[in-house]
């Protein structure tokens, strides 16, 4: 059913993105549509002057007033149009930014939820491809403004006409025609409103049938094996045809209702126009109206009738758009359930942040089993920790739990003996610099990418780029840290290779100067030798920070203080490289034996052992 609150709430949100747009648009529409009424008014005066034998000078003055008045109205309208278009761009940009801000503010588990991603994509598709949602809301509002302006201006001239009719005294025939005209206008509004109500009811019925059809269709397509084994084809076709017949029947009734109401609206509109013609013409013959009033009043009443009908028809458009607006609002209503914490993270120059996992398990929404199971591990300050295992063994989930992108399903994670949920969420995140496998660089200047901020320390950024091996490429950039990356927003932007992008991402992690630095397979696309070299070089510049290296390959493990081996979501081994290789039946030995051939130099002279 029709729900005005959805449209009103959506309009308030959309309007808040730039409160200047709709007032400016209304003024623009007012001046754009004022011109025809001004022309009608002045044309009537000119025709009357001609009929009454006014001097050419008087008539010429009226013509000059028409031309000058229209010129002024159009000039003001042009200025307002330019202002409205500028503010429309601001409105659309702010609306897009609000949607992006909502996405970025979501809890990470919701951000990764396929249903939430599909929800956002649906909103964008409805808006950009189909023109529904807030885009249609804006266009309908603009059309409504046009109707309001035209009806308002028409009513001013209609009131003038009534004043002259009343002052001249009602003739019986005139009174009848005026009453019929007013009734016809009321019927126009009534039939238009009734058409909208019937349309809403019909669309609800059609929607229910279509939903049933879709559900049945899903079962129909999913039951391929049963269809063949039990020969259900004929039975299913019969039921499917019945649903379609019901769909067509409901849609047919809706079409007939809309057709009859449309005919009624058209008839009532034309009836009001006929009455207007007769009233104006008869009063002109009686000498009440000047002859020019035939142009003025008939034109005005015709426009008013048409706009009233259009205004009422907008109701149908709003009803059609309500489900899309509800979908839009529902996205902004997605709650964040993760507790943000209030305990301040102590600022320590010694970077002494002891973190411990105690029997931690985690299961993704909708998953059949835990991705991480009963993990207990204490991270030592300043150590180099390698986390290894096959793809899907739980390594990345472990890191996301450590960074509190997820909260454990079971167990707890402590930092300095306090549950990390108690710490201020933003302050806790600031403890970690992470380079994920699917890291992203922005299409902004190099300095912004390294600092992840609007402003940067040039000396610090250049030193870090040099340390991570980007110095030679940086020397080729004529604009230095001001060089834009990629060409999305700047034709002079520089495209960097995958290896160069990795180095920038590493510099970004170091620039943050967080106590914990984590590399989560950012070099997975490289061969094992190249990966080992990058990890070893990175280890040299980490300093006294706690560094965690995640890989399903073992090239980063030999220089680490400890190696944690994950298998099927569980920690199955912990130890040094040498200790773990002594266990010939352990998972680490199995992985190492399977991968050792890839760790040799091409000449075979420097094979890892």
C-alpha cells in the first residue's frame, strides 16, 4: 500500500545533501513558466487594444512591454538555471559521498557480507540504469513543482475572472456552466486520485503473484533431477501455467481499471475546458470581458486543468518508486553491531603491547563450520612471527581477528590483560599497519598514497620509498611526491607496475609507524625467490616493531623467531624453522618438502635447506 512516510523520509535525507538545490529549482521553474502566463496576459491586452481602436503608440508600448518583460524573465530564469545545475552537481556528489561513507562505516563483517554488497549494487543499478530511487524522487519533485507553479499562476487569473463574473452578476446559464466547470475540475482530481489508489492496489496484487511465480520458478529450475526421475515436467508445466494465468488476470484487471479511470480523467478535463470556453465567450458577447480575455482565460483554464491532472498522476509515479526508496533507506538503516569500546589505548614509546588469543574460534555468517578453531597464542613484543599454511587454512581470518575487523564467535583476545573489545575501536586499529594481498592504491598523488592523508612529511616519505626499493623509480618522477598515480582523474598520472605498487604499499605500512606490522601475502603473485628477498629486505627496516608475515609459502620463515602453522583453521605447530623440520610427520615438514624445489636459485647453487 501507499506509504507517504517512505517518500517523505527519503526526500528529507536527499534534500539534506544540499538544502539550496530545491529552493533554487523552484525559483527557476517559477520564472521559466511565468513567461507563458505573462505573454497570455499581455496578448489579451494587445488584442483588446486593437479591438477598441487604441493608438499605434499605445499598442507599440504594449508590444515593447511584452518583449522587455519576457527578456527579463528569461534572463533571470537562465541565471537561476545555471545556479540550480551547479547545486544539482553538489547534491549528487554529496549523495554519492553519503552512500560511500555509509559503506565505509559499516562493520567489516557486514562490508564483506554478499547480501549487503548486493544491496548496495541494487541501489546503484536502480538509480543509474533504471532511474529509480532518489533520482526519480528528484525528477518527480521537479515535475510537482512545475504543476504547483502552473496551478498557482492559473488560479490567480481564474480568481480575476471570477471577480469580474461576480461583479457583473450571475446569469442562470453562466452559473450552471461555472458550477459544471468547478465540478469537472474536482472530478479530475478525484478520478486521478482514484486511479492512483487502484494502481497501487493492482501493483501490490501483481507483485504478490510475481513473487509467487519467482519462488515457484526457482524450485522448478532447482529440481532438475526429480523432474527427470519422476517425470514431473507435465505436472510442473500445468502449475506454472496456472500461476502465469493468474498473473495475467490480475494485470488485466489492473489495466482495465486504469483505462476507465484515465478515460474519466480525460473527459472531466475536456468538460472543464468546454465550460471555460462557453463562459468566456458568452461573457465577451455580453461585454463583461474584453475580447482579448478569450485568449487569456481559456488558455489559463486549459493549462490549469492539464496540470491538475498531471499533478494527480504523479501519485502513481511515487507509488511505483516507493519500493526503491525503501530499499535505499534500508541500506542507511543497517546497524553496526560491533561494540566500539571506550578504554583509551595507552601510548607507549617501548611499543609494549602484549596480545594473547585465548581459545578463539570464529565462524562466518552462514558458514557450516568455524574458519578458526580454538586458537590460543601469545604474541611476543618485538618478535618476528611467521604464520603459514595452505590456502583456506585460516591465516587471514586470524589476522582480521587480531586487528579486530571481526569479533570472535568464541573465546577472547586480550591486550595487556584487557579484552580488546574494551579498547576504543579507532585507537586499537591505529596499532596495526597491514599490507593485505588485495591491497589498493588510490588514484591520488604518490605522497597521499604513502601517508594515507591529505598532507605528508616529504622527507619521511622519500626515505621510506628509498628503503623499500622504490628509489630508482621515484627518481624518474618529475613531480616527485606530487605525481598522481594512475590516470583516473589526471591524464598526467603515472601507471605503476605490480611490483612497484607493492613497494608503495610497504612504504605506506611503514609510514604509519604502528607497533605491529603485518604482511598478509602481498607478494603472492611473485615467485618464491622474489618473495623471500622482499620479506628479508622488509625485515631489515622493521626495527623494534612486532612483525607478522603470513604466507602459504615458506620462503619468509627462516629469519623469523617463531613459525605458527595453521591447518584447517587450527594451530597445529609452533616453533622455529629448524625445530619444525625435525618433526618429519608434522605439517610444516610436509609443506616444506613439497615446496623446497621452488626455493632454489636457477643455478641450483643456493638451495634452501
